């Protein structure tokens, strides 16, 4: 993928739009429902995206640009999932503001920046290009995770049609 900067920007914009649509239309009770104990609700997935938008991805882009290394991020110990009580509407407003700032930052990048390297505390040497791929994949995986959480009560209630959702059923 030679166009990682514009592709990443497109995915990040799409993620914001998908989440805005979900938060604007899906009842809070579904957004906060955990699929099973120990799994994140859709709203908790959004909180995690906010955490990484606030403390991880943009700061890593800046670290690459300043030739600095960066630490790992542990969402369970460093994140705010389960520790901050906000309504989904508040979360999406916060996410939108942070995401807009990230998109502006990404628009400053050039293809020459992609080869910049840094040391990640756990992974060793990584490139900015690899991190941009990870950012887009991270957005998508947690949006899918949220959608899977939202599916669970419907899958449980669909009777014999459950067989069509085995790939999406979260089992305790």
C-alpha cells in the first residue's frame, strides 16, 4: 500500500463517522451492555479509542518526527476504560475533537516521513509507516469489537438463525 497516509486518513475519518452514527442512533442501554463478563461494551471500545487518540497515536507520530523513542501503552493499567463515567454523547464529542486534531497532524506528513524509525518499548524498532498501518487496523478492530458487542443480544434472541452467526458469537 503505497498510499498509507491518505488511506489512514480515510479510515480514521470513516471510524469517526461510524461511531457518530452509532452513538447518535443506538440506545444507551445497548451501547453499555457487555457481551459477556470481561469483554468491553461498545461504549468502552469508544473510551479506549479516545484513550489512544489522547495518549498514544498522535504522540507517537510526533515522537517519530522528533526522532524520539516511545513507551508501550497498556490499556488496562494506563487507560480509562471502566474508570471514567461519561455518556456516549460526551464520549463522541471528545473523540471527534481529538480525531480532528489527529487528522490535521496526519496531513502534515510526507512520504519521506514514513521511513522514520523509533524504538517501541516492547516491539523494538518500528517505522512510522508501520505505525500508521497499526493505527488504521486498531480503529477497525475496536469498531468491529463494538459491533460484535452490540450483536450479542440479537444473536441470542434469533432462535434457529443463531447458526448463521457462529463466527460472531461471543461465548463465555
